[in-house]
C-alpha cells in the first residue's frame, strides 16, 4: 500500500525518481509485451478511484450539512 500512497502524493507534486522506480517495480512485468502487469495496474487504479470517490462523498456530505445550516 506504500505504492498507492506515493501515487496519491504525485497528484499534488512531481514524482520523485525513487517513487517512480518503486511504482515501476510494482507494476512491471517482463512477461508482458507492454512491460507492465495490466491486472495489477488496473487494480491499483480502481482502488485509487474508490478512495477518491469516498473522499468526494464525504466532501459532499459536509457541504450539504453546511448548506442546511445556512
């Protein structure tokens, strides 16, 4: 899960060389024609999207609460 944290951090900052290499190592696959494990990569992406959706849901709930109190 450390890799997911690093990927999320890159949304706000540039990717460090160390983080890049760690992500590359995690999703890389010598057996794949394109050089990455597509299944693992998609799982990481879907997991991140779920986390983003959860955060968005929380923000919407907070906004609704604020709007109701006005």
